[in-house]
């Protein structure tokens, strides 16, 4: 797999919540942190996602938001 994104996090699918238009996918990383993504239901089906299956969270740096408590 070759990607232009610099942040590729390997994990396993722990939850899939299917909707008519979008599907919420939760990937748990080796450290226990969970990353949640909303993708189209069409994409979810084409990826053959299943709970327990290895998957990657791909995060493009230009789309990451940063926040603070103050």
C-alpha cells in the first residue's frame, strides 16, 4: 500500500455502525487508543470491513484539528 499521507496507524476494527449513507468505523491501535472514522457505506462495503480484521487509519496532516482546554 502506497499513500501520500504521512500518518498511517495500524490497528484492528473493533466496531462498525452501519447507516444508510455513512458508516462509523472504530479502529483500536496496539496501544489501546481508538480512532473513529465516518466513511461512506459504499466504501465500508467495498473494503469488506469486519470486526477483528486488521485495518489502517490514514490521517492526512492537513485535515487534523488541534485543540486545547483553554
